[in-house]
C-alpha cells in the first residue's frame, strides 16, 4: 500500500514530444467536467437520447471467479473435445451479469452512460476498480500516480511513443521484441535500438554501456530517452525479469534520465519453473490472494519513486482480446497528455466492452478477480507443461547450461532425433546433430526455439535466413503455422550465426491438436535435416 512518506512524481515534462505539447484540450470534451453537476440542463453536446439506443439491457452468463482449480493436474485431452462439441455447461460455474439501460443510482453501470459519448478516461466505476487493484498489486513508489483507461496495449504503446518521441528519435528495446512495437513507431521515423538480453531479459550492463558510450555523430541521433520493454513472459523469448534486475535498470534510467514504457500483458501468467513429467508436483498454488500476489515478480512501478514508468495493462490476456480494454498507470502529467491524444483518436473505449467488463469485475470483487487470475495461471501452466511433455516424447531430450545470449545461465533443452524402437542401448546410439533448442518459459504464452543450421547439408554462412524461411514454409505446408524469428528482431537481423528462430504459442490450440502439431514438427525437422 502507499506509504505516507512517499513523495510526488518529479517534473518530467522535458520528455514530452513536440506533438504531445501541441495537443490542446478538445473543446467539446472540455465541457464534460460540468456534466455531473446536479440540476444541470445539458444542451451543449450532440449526444443522442438514450431512449433511442436500441438496447434495453445487456446480460451475459459469465464464469465464476473460482471456475478454474488452483490444483495442477495432468490434462485429459481425450475428453476435452467432448464437452466442447456438446456444449455441456454442467462442467462450468456460471453466474449471470446484467447491465440495464437506466440504473437507480447514477454511479451504477448503465447503458445510458456507457453507450453515450464519454471521456477518454473511461467509466468511473471501472477507473475506481483498476485504481484500487493497481495500488494493491503493483504498489507504485510515489504518491500521486494515476490511471487512465485505454483500448488495449497496442493503443497504449502507440500513444506512449507519440507522447514521448519526436520523428527521427530512437527508443531502446530488447534485441528480440514485439513486432507491433516496431510497426507502430516506424511510420513516424521513430526507430529501435537493441540491447542484448540474457535469461532475465534486457541486460543492465549492456544498457549502461549503450548509454555511456553513445556517440551522436556515429549514431546520427541523440541518445534515446525512452525504453520499451516486456519484462514478464517477454515476447518472444519468454524471459521474466526479477526485482533486482529491475532496480538496476531503473537506477540506470534515473542516472541517464530515461523513461520506461512497461508493456506487461503476461504479468498474471507467471507459471513458475517447468518440472519434467516424472517428477512433477501437483501441489496447489497459494490459496491466499496476498500470498499468491507476493509470489509474482513485481512491476517496475514498485521501484519507481520519480514517476518515470508508464505501465501498460490490458484485459486481453485475462478477460478477452475483443474487449479492447486496458489502462495506463503513470504520473499525472503523462496521463493528462495521453488523455488528450485519446480524446481525439480512439475517444472512450467501447461502451459495450466497458460495461460488461466493469459489471463482471464488480460482481467478482477485488479478491474474486485475483482468484480468477490465479486460476488462469494454473491453466497456462498446464498448457505449457503439456506441450513440453509432447516435445520430450517426440524427440530425444538432453539438457545443457546456456552460456551466452538470451539463455545465459539457464537450463536449455536440446532436442535430437529419437532413435528407432529397435535401436541398441542409448548410451552407444549416435543421435547425430542437435535439431532444436529451447528454454522452458516461466511466464507467458510462448516457447522461443533456436534451430542449429550449421549441420544442414546445404548450409552456407550467411544463409541462415533463407534456411529459416524454407523450414518455416515446410512446416506451414505440413499443416503447422508458427512465427518465424526474423519478425521479432529489433535490428532486422537474425542475431546468431548458424541459427534460426521460431516462436511457438501454447495458448490457443486444444491439447490433442497441440500433440498432433508436435508430431508433425518432429517429422518435418527430421526430414529437413536429411535434405
């Protein structure tokens, strides 16, 4: 919780872009501050009368907060399809939610307000919920932090970049990063500068070296003053950063006056280390909400005592992507500028999404929402464990210690072609060359795989990208679509001699389909390296 000794955010207005400084308050939106005044007769806005909204109410059958067990268990893919096919709802705990057009109290969620033109701040009831939630979970290190609703983290990132960066400037990010971060900044001629990674994500020593040795003449641009980072379940690498590393990076940002844009959609999908099937524990996660929350790697907000972190949260991974709903947590100055941009672009988030999500959250309550999140973490842990189990069955698996790059210091799973069933003792069998490697992620939705091309019959130095695309094409034609590594490179390079990369998601496919996909991948990889 907030300490009485916490200070306020420092003045960071010098970080605002020229575009952000130039944004005025929308003249019409500026009238909104009077709308809650008792007895006010509002004739200023071109707002349709709520009677003419063709929805008398909106209702839904939602899952209860405790729908998913906190007990990890072995999945039974043989029956999961049955329940989906016949829609048997007896397996699910259902609770109804209801949003009327008009409510007895103006503070209650209602369609007359939610579907009307609104401010970019979002529904008041939703703001109140996420403000309380953010204080409890993230514990910002200064007193005057605030929140602002968004239409999700892609919108949030686009607004943050335009609020902080001028065309021609650079921003810092991990060497492997989320492609939409690159795509959203590229049209504005705002380009990334890559920092090397290890098993926790961005390396603090590499960041310090970059900032210390920055040469404007050589680089052709001023030293970057913005970092974009995905610190938990990093997309695509799956790396998760601990508190000590975040403190190191934050202190460097204070020293060099850098703003941190923390994009954290996978924060609540922290699953812990992978355990092989034969030694796996089925112990439950903590049942106490505070105990579970304290087990999560903290946000940068916890160490932010100056207000130099803009945190991006989203309901995309915890409720549904189509809700298009998220929020910023940041200092009041940045929030006000982000709001000015929102009110003339996206305006308010969708009223249907806001009303249904808000009513769901109010029905669950703060503790209920945390319970839902904890159950989700168990579900994604089960999925992660299952797909890795499938790889262990399809390939011969050996473990090694990562010595460099993204996997430095971590246990690496190296996969080789499995010997035939009639092969002699494994200790004498020649497994040939390593086919693929990965580190089991501890958070998120993805496995980041490396493919060693140096032993491919047609390998030539500098030909890694063409081999990566050839292998990707063969996998796609065989019926498995995964993401090629080149699209995640901040520099446009493949970043690794003799190597290709692929990102594999375990988030969406049914378990039986996942197992089939791993089998197809095994066949394609084995045949590819015979060519």
